[in-house]
């Protein structure tokens, strides 16, 4: 353990040391063992209440966080923005104050605005996990990606991860570009120039290219990103067909990666657009493992923030 103080929230990886991040991943191994038992429940969070506050849609993240909290015996209250008083004009601050008055102990927050989870942390004074804020960060997705790669190769040290697609709108790409180099991996971000913000090249351990073949050369893991058409407000692409012709993660492209390379996708997938079905369903795919690992990794994060002591 380093001397740095223990982070109270997981909003992004700012303030998280490689040692602490490795401890989170190690602890996820223990959580995965709990999930393999006939009775998948431990009392670690008994008496605590976790609120999952989703202001934007989700399947995997929300379900896995709710299950993760329940597996550790927490009470879970789910807040869906569309069905709340927010739709009557209540502010985020007032909403959080109401929830906090009910003695919520921690928040899991997804929001379309970057920085929203930081605000919930400030308004509530409770530990907050960012479950995706706009295009900025999605730290638990990056952790489960790192966990999945580590599970395959035993380490992230010296590994190369190519992330291909709509980097511009992807909080997953940003969080992975922050996390993976902290754990010793090299990240290559790739997409059409309009979807590849040049400022990301300033991150340590990260390089950019518009050439997918160059991106996957020497890669141990190749992650396809969803084209986030709901966040596109300009003509970023000439056509979807042209995008697929050049940037789709398919067998032809995977053959140029390392021989044992695995394929990842954070989901939800646009099949046969950013990833071909033969790769998504093929032997190199670890997409189902990513989903499965999400639960153990989120258990580890909840435990670490709410009760864990090294
Ligand atoms: N599920 C991921 C996210 O919430 C990726 C995506 O939506 O494409 O950011």
C-alpha cells in the first residue's frame, strides 16, 4: 500500500494507485468464488443501503450492480429518472437530498452529463460510484475489461490493447486509456479521424492511429466500441457501410493481431456494424466473460468503498 489516502469514491481513476487498483482486481477473484457457490451470498454489506440512480438507460451495469449489492446482503433501492419527480422539474440536488434523507449509504450513478456523479458525491456526502457520465468515464467497465484481460493472460504488464471504433463518444475508451497503462499495458486507440480526439494521445501509454491494421498488430486484446449514434450531432461518418468496411472488428482483422488475441466489446453491440458476428460468437470472444466478470468486479468495488480495509 502506498501512503496516499484511500479514495472515498470511484468517479474516475484519479487518485487510484496501481497497488490499490490491483487490490481491487485481486479481491474480485474472491468475489468470483462467492458467485460460484450454491448460495451466492455473504453478509459483508448487511445493514447498508445502496441506491442505483440511473438517469440514462442501462442493462448490464445496472443489473450487475444491483445483484452485486444484494449478493453482499445490502438493501438496494433503484431510482429511475424517467419515473421520478425529476420529470416534474425537481433538481438533481433536491433529488439527492431526498434519497439521502432515507439514509442511503452509497450511490451508483449513471448520467448523460459529464461530472454528474461528482455532483452527487458533493450533495450526498456518501461514497459514489460513477456508472457512466456522458462521454467522460465508466470506471467499472474499464475494471472489468482489465480483469478479463488479466484472467486470460495472467497479467496486464507488457500487453497491448487495441480499442477500435467511436472513441470520441466512448467513456469506456477514456476509462480504459486511463486505467490500463496504470497496470502496465499499452493502449492503441483507433477510429476514423472524425471519431478520434487527438488530445487522448497525451495520456501516458496511449497512442492513436486511424489504421485498424496498424492498431491490431501486436495486440493481445482487441476491443470494438459501439457507434454511439445517440450522441452524434454532426456528420461524423460518410456512411455506416463505409465505416463497417474499414473499421469492423472481424476475422480478417483479428488474424493480424497476436495469435492468442481475444476480442472484447463493452456492449450493447451493433452486430455486423462495429463487430462481426463470427468474432462476437467465435472462439476468441470474451464478451460473455466480460458480462460475467462485471458482477464480481462491482462487488469488489462496493466492498472496497463501503467496508474494505487492506
Ligand atoms: N455500455 C457502455 C456504456 O454505457 C458502452 C456503450 O453504451 O456503448 O458506456
